[in-house]
């Protein structure tokens, strides 16, 4: 019934609107008819739509109606099909190309490509080529300009041989046309047409010379120069390396031009040019242009276009020298971080991930090549002496760099060294960027960075998941894992902790499950009890898809217990009027597996997720398993003191807690105390100087710092009375200013008095009797002066 309503009511209404004189209404009716036609059955298409269009094309009284019919015949070609196009569309377009009105012929010259694509046969293409040739010789230059503007688009829809035989003469004629607008349009479309020829044998040398002359002598800032730069890679691909002698010169000119659009178009396609030239030419012919576009320009769009394809350029070159050059460029670019747009930094993070992914896949191949012992990867080839370039056109002194394995070994160039010395510092700085988009993008590439920096971590462990053992990592690798955890999982700022959550999301998705569970899981679980709501929300959003029954962590008991306990804690907070609706909604709506048996929503023992090697860097040979391994208890028990330190600050247990832990571990081997599950020989962790004891994650470190500053201010005020403000001095000593102390002042002074325990531990800092007498005498004198006044 709905389909019949469209045929009976909607289509007639749209057909009537096609004859409206208002351009906006007419254009809207054309778009509506095209959208409706895509849903019609063949019978409705033939009887309703095609009949309407044919009748409009034969309306001799309305020029606009015939123009609209031309547009519809080309736009509806795919819905009409090959048979209807050959039977109705091509004859109608041929008739309209001979229309007495110039505007109808212009529209016909612009709407032939889609019909040629759908018609498909050689005979149909021949009929359309006849239409093109007739319009190309039209006496009105506006029609000829319309033909040349769409000649390359039409050429892409017919056979390559037909393009060279029938359309190439037309393009040469347009380049020599008597009217300047036609010649300008031909120059603008020349690059597209050369790219459509697709083969060096079909591209005349004169056409390439004309293309390079257009770039040399065309004024900057024009559309012709922009389109020439936009099609530069297609021209290089169609002409091959043999024409690089000419094209390389104009490439350098476009890099130096101040035209931003042209440089952006060129920067976006340098990797395609490198693929055509070959690996041995990239270092000498492409890298200088890339350096200019990336480092010597201050325009954000040009720098972004050059930066977004450096990883593809490395893959195309597959050369050690090119890898070194690009990585150094990235380091130089980061040195300008103060002037970089955040979008450039975001693109830099993306490329670091792509580069590390490439290096991880080719690292083993590079090590294998280093064992060849002097066999050259690329011979020293004179510039231009390959790919059929004439020797007479080449400078005999110009040679390509010799990229051989022995020289690479002598310079001690290694993929792992590039990652550790150049890319890892960039990665850490991007992860701590001030813009959230940059941090998130850097966190997404964590798995790729780790795979390139620590390939040994991704070796499958022979131990079953959940066991206490894990892969033993070298000291250098262990330090890197510890730095990730200390900097981000225990960062002082909540943004760093959110970045760690997103890092773990990348590791879970793109690495074997053991990498996360053995090295990064425990700090991740601790963040489910973070005091900042942003971190909790990020944690819930991240783990929800992984804890489904079919998720990568759907059977991990530790993660399931942490998620269920987090949801339970949030529900308890709701009862205390501290609402967490978004976090609860995510965890409750996600199809998370049920709570594993043997676990409670409220933990029954103290948490044990801290070990000695987390505090410092002195145990370089220790594995990082203790930082990321599993723990039996994920929460503190009721009525027990929390044993975890605030995020970013190592834990420190009170002496009595250590005694309790040691006694419980000696009395029962199955105890859930930290000492019972810590490695043999482990000692309680040490905290840095000034760390407070028993501090819990709920404390905000910024607020704690403010409290400490207030205590210091009070000490300074007590020692130097002139430092205080008047209202503070009146509050502390009202008798000196002639007023009685209030009840609040008395209570405040009583609360500030030291206890006996504090007095026992504090050194005696009371002033001598002579100083007290002097102060008292001065105070009395001041009171006398005040009374006299």
C-alpha cells in the first residue's frame, strides 16, 4: 500500500515540481526524484520515471525543462540499467547535444560520463564519442570549455585504447584553442587527462612538456597550479620513472611556491611518487621535499598533509637510511612543540603507531639481512640509469646512496635502537600532552609501540593463565614497564590514570591476553577503586566490551570480580547520596559474565597488590610480573585500614601493620595478608621522604598539599607576627587589640593546642625567658600607647 501511495501521489507531485522556474525548487525536485527512483521496481521506473524524463527532453517550449532532462538521464543511468540507457538515454542525449540553445548543449557536454559507464558496450561508447566530437567543435567557446572540463571524467569510463585514439587529439586541440578560457580549462585538466592514459607508451612527450611548462610559468594562487599539484602523483604514475628528470624539477618548484593549496596537495601524494620511483631513489629525490613540507613551513594543513603519510613512505622505501631520516624529522618536529597545533601532535601520535607497527613487522627481516655479511641490498646505480632513462640526460656524477647491509651494521643502526632512542621519548610526551585528543590518540597506539620496543614480551608464555609466574623480561624492558605504571597508573593527575586505562584497552585488543594479565592488569584493577569519577567512568566504558562472555577477558576472574565489586560499591554510594548514575548504567547494561564462585562483593581481607620493586628503579633485573600479576583480594575488608597508597605515591605501612602482617604470615600459610603472597625475601616497601602514613586513595593530593601549606603558613605566622594580616592577628590575640575573644576563637585555640603525644615527639622550641620578658614588655608598651591615643 505504501509503494502504491508513492506511485500515485508522491511521484506526480515531484514531477510537477520539476517544471518550476525557481532554481532551488527545481534542484530539490531533481534530488527527490533520484532518491525515489532508487527504491522503485523496474516496472515503476519505466512507466513513471523514464516516461516523465523523456517527455521533458522533448519539450521544445521550455529550455529549462530540457536541461533538467539531461541531468536526470545521466543521474538515473545506474537505476535504468544498460538496456534502457542504450535504448533511450543515448539517443535522447545525442538529440539534446544538437539543441539550438547553447545552455542545453553545455549541460549535455557535462552529463555523459555516467551513461558511458552503465552502457558498457563498444558501440554505445562510439555513439557517445561522436557526441563529444561534435560538441568539441561547437562554435560557442562555452560549450567547448564544458567539454574539456569533463573530458578526463568521460575518458575514465571507456577503454584505454579508445582514449588514446579518439580523445588525445581533442585534448591537443583544446590546448591550442583560440579562446583563452578554453586553453586555461585545458591546462587545468591536463594532469587528470595524462593520468587517464595510464601508461608511459600512451603519453606523448609533448604533453608532458606542456604540463611542466604550465607549472613553471603559471602564476601562484591560481586554480591551474593547484590542480597541477593535485594530479602530480597521477602524472608520475602514468609517465613512469623515465620522465622524472623533468617532473622532479617542477616538484621542487612547487615545494618552494608560497601557494598553500598546491603544497598541501603535493605533500599528500609524495608516498605515491616514491612508490613509482623505487626504494633506491627515495632518500635522494623525495626526502628533501618531505623535509621542506614538514619542517620548513608554518602552515598547519601543509604540515599535516606531509606528516600523515610518513609511515607509508617508510613502507614504500623499506630502507634503513630512510627510516633514520624520517624518525629524525619527527624528533625535529617535536622540538617545535610549543608552536605546533594540537592537530599536528595528534597526527604525530598516529604516525608513531604506524611506524612502530611497520618496524615491528620488519625488525626480524632487518636482523636476518644483517647476517648476510656484505651482500648489497641495493647496488650503487647512477641516477637515471635504470627504468629506461637515456644516459645522455643524466649527470654522470649523480649517484644514489648505497644502502648495503654491511654499512648499516658498521653504523650500528638497528630498528630497536630507533624505537628506544627516538620514538619512545616522543610517545611518553604525547601521552602526557595537555590536549585530551592527543593523549587518547597516543594511548591507542600503545600496543604497537610495545610490540616494536619489547618484542620479547609478545612471546607466548608456556604457563597457564592465572599462575603466579610470568615471562622474565630483561632489565631494560622491565624498567620501561615500571615507568608506564609509575607515570600513568599511579600518576598524581587523574588524566594520567585515564590515559593508562586507554593504554590497557589498546593492549587488551591488539596483544595476546597474557601480556595484559601478566604485566599490566593489577594496576588496572586498582584504578577501579579510584577516587576520581572521571577515571571510574573511563574504566567502566573500557572494560564493558571486554568482560562479555565472548570478550577477551570474559573468563578472567580477577577482572570480573573487580567489575562486580565496583558496581556494588557504586550502588552503596548511591545510598549515601553520592550518585554515580553513568558508571552504574554502563556496568549494569553490559552483558558481563556472572560473579565467579568463591568471591564476595565485599572483600574479606586486606588488599595485596604492592611489592618491593614497585618503589624504585634499583632492582633492574627483577621482572615486572609483580607489578601486573593477579592478587587474591581486590578490595579492603570492612573495618581494616587501607593498605594502598594514593595514586602516584608509593605505599608505606605503619610499623604495627608490618608486625601484624609478619605474625599472620608465620601463623598460617593460607593467610590473605600481603606477606603471605609476596615473593620470598620481599621486604616492606619504602616510601619517599615526607610521605604520610596510612593515606588512602580517597585523599586528593592537591588538597593535601594545600593543607600542608596552611600548616607552614601558621608556623611562619607564629614566628613572625608582622607577617600576619590584621584580621588574623585579631583572631589569634584579641586582647592585644582591645577586644574580648569570642567563643569560636577559644574553641579554635583549644583545638590547635598540641596533644601529649605531639609534645613528646616535638623538639623544645620555646623561646628563652629573656626573650619572653622582652616581648611582654614590648606588648605592654604598645598597650600604653594605644590607651593614651
